[in-house]
C-alpha cells in the first residue's frame, strides 16, 4: 500500500485564509483587531523559533500581536505581573506563555493566573474541564484541534474506529483522547504511555495512531496495522553533521518503515506542525468573539 501523505501546509493555509477573512469581519464590526500576547521567558532556541512563527502568523492573518520577552532569570512574581497586566488589557484577547519556562517558574501557577477568557492554549482547568465535558465551542488545545482539522479535511471518518493515542501529556495526549472520543467523532480511544503493557499489540490493533511521546522514530513498521492512519505529532531534533544546522527534525514515527503500511500518514516537518499555529489564531478569534458578545 502506498500511503496518502497529509499536507499540513496546504490545510493550514486554507484554515489561515478563513481566519484572515473572519478577522477582517471582526475588525470591521468592532473597530479593533483581535490581539494576542505571546510571553517568552528565557532564551531557549526552539521556543524563540516557535514564538517568532506565532508573531509572524498573527501579522499575516490580521491579528495584533504583542511579544514580551523576559530574561532567563525572571522571577515568578515578574511573570505574574506581566500576566496581570495582560489580563487587564482590553486590546488583548489571547495570552500565551511559551512552554517550557525556566525551572524557577511554576508553570501551573502561571496557567492558573491567566484569565480563562484569554486562555488561547486551553491549558486552564476551567477550559480543559469544559472541553472534557464535551463543549467544543470554546477554546480548544491547538495541537489536538489541528489534528482533528487534518482528519476532517481528508474526510477520515472515525466513528466506531479504534484509535490509539501514544502519550499522556496535558498539551496533546489527554485532550486528543477527549476530542477523538467526543460525540460526533465517536472513535474508541486507548491512551498508551511509557508504562503500557504490550504496547506493540495495542498499536497493532489501531485504525488510527496519534504519536505524541517525544521519542524519535519510536513507532516502527512492525507496530502498525496494514491500512492504519498514522498522525505524527513529534518534533525531535536529532544531531546530524551533514545538515547546515547540525541537526535534523524527525517525528515519533519511523516514517520510512511506517509509510509503506499506512493508508494515510503525516510527514515531519510539514504535517501537524503548521496546524498548531493555525488553530492558535482561531482560538484568538474565539477569544475576541466571546469577549465582545458578553
Ligand atoms: N510549547 C510547545 N507547544 C506549545 C503550545 O502549544 N503552547 C505553549 N504555550 N507552549 C508550547
């Protein structure tokens, strides 16, 4: 079988084009643009790249962005002061603090300090809880939502299908489980993780695998059923002296082994990656719409 390759660049471009249109409508209606604040604490190179991409995408779709960079030595109090200021700023409809912060910062306290009405990551327990209860109309976690958009775009029906989510993070695995099993999507979901017994057998039963464990090329060809749909959320940097940057990006799936068995597969990069930012833009619009309709 030769797999259909999911093109995240094309799908995200379609989502972003619609976002730009909706953004122009909101701006016209309310006389101000949606606003997103992106907070970066520290100087992690990967986080710097992600934050720059988010700010750039805002400009492309017509969202006002404010980037706040705090030094690696910033205290918890300093970060909380920034959050308080942004919570009170009526031009800001979404607040994102890039993860992971430096070790002196308690991320949970930061998440709790963000006004749930501006929580575009959907990390706050209020929003995560709403989603768990089946409300898909509010903020949704960007990466799992991006995966759902990809599946929808490629008309992959999941009703009654067996899905295996690999990884139990709050950012991807747990919300992914929730979205795949919600009413209307109707997959039967198994959440696997590092302590799962007989992981290979679990994976082999799956009609859909979503890999989000952060281990390069963990899912091998032998672990995948013929015809499975394979979505790779992993972005791992592997040292590679032949590349100009000294590393290459690889997912959590051994693409060359798995692609010949899969019916549909995402590449890394160019699969799920571009969708995360596209859905962040969507959440920012939702933030503004909700704030204006209160
Ligand atoms: N770091 C990696 N992914 C994300 C994300 O979706 N949101 C935030 N805030 N930080 C991240």
